C-alpha cells in the first residue's frame, strides 16, 4: 500500500509539473481574450524652468579665525536667518600662556635695560638675563592653548547656492564660507502639459 501511494505521489508531482506551465500560458482556444488597455502618453512641458537664480546673492562670512570642525549645510538647502551653518574651533591663549607672555615681556625689558647700561659681553648679569629669556621662550613654546568653538549662522533667509569650505580648512576672519541667494530656486520638476 505504501509503495502504491509513493508511486501515485510521484505521478501526481510529474503530472503537476507538466500541466502547471500549460495552465499558466494563455491559449487562443478559450475564445476569451484579454482587453488591451492603452497606456497613457505624457508630454513634458516644452520649456522646463531654470534651476539657478538670476542674482548672485550675498557671501556668508565668518567673523572669526579657526579650523572648520563641522558643516551643517549643503548647496541647494533652504536656510533661515540665524540658522547654524558651521562650527569652527579656534585656539585661545591659556592662563599659563598669558602669564608666560607677560613674564617674557618683563624679562625682555629688563634685558634691554641691562644691555644698554652694561654692554660688555662677559657680564654675568647679562648672561643670566639671556638664559632666563631663553627658558621662558621654551616654556611658552610647550604651553598648550585652550580650544573654543565659534559658530557661523545664516545672515538672512534664502537658498545656499555655493559652498566654499570643507572639513579641516583653516579660515581667516571675514572668509566667505558660502553664497546665499534670497531668490528662491525654481522647481525643476517637469510639468505635464497633456495626457493622451
């Protein structure tokens, strides 16, 4: 009985694999034809709008010197007045650096006064003053500055039409970082003039 069921199952699978492709293919014998649905023909508008504004806009400038740390805008982006565009990291003198600069200035004045009154090259006080100056200069060179973040914001509402900076760039004060246009960009989507 099990052998008969196994043979029947094999025949059923073989018959199904033969009939299934025939069942899926359309035949003309049924007399039923599928209706042909015409596809719509879209005609694009003859003159697509331009994607660039006619005015050059204004340059967005940084007020501070620093290295570009993060950029929060891209070309074509709509921005609002005061919106954060970029973060710069700037070096500021630390308290230690300020103290060493003041000490160096004081030592330089003392050295100049000593040199004016005792110009002899073999003067031990002059050699000591020169050594103190060199020691302070070396300490100042090794002193680590403080880091601070400064920000560039959009001066007005508009569209960013050009980007002039990249991550890691060092910027001087008043460097242009982007171009901002107050004129809105035209939509570049093709309009459908007719549907056939």
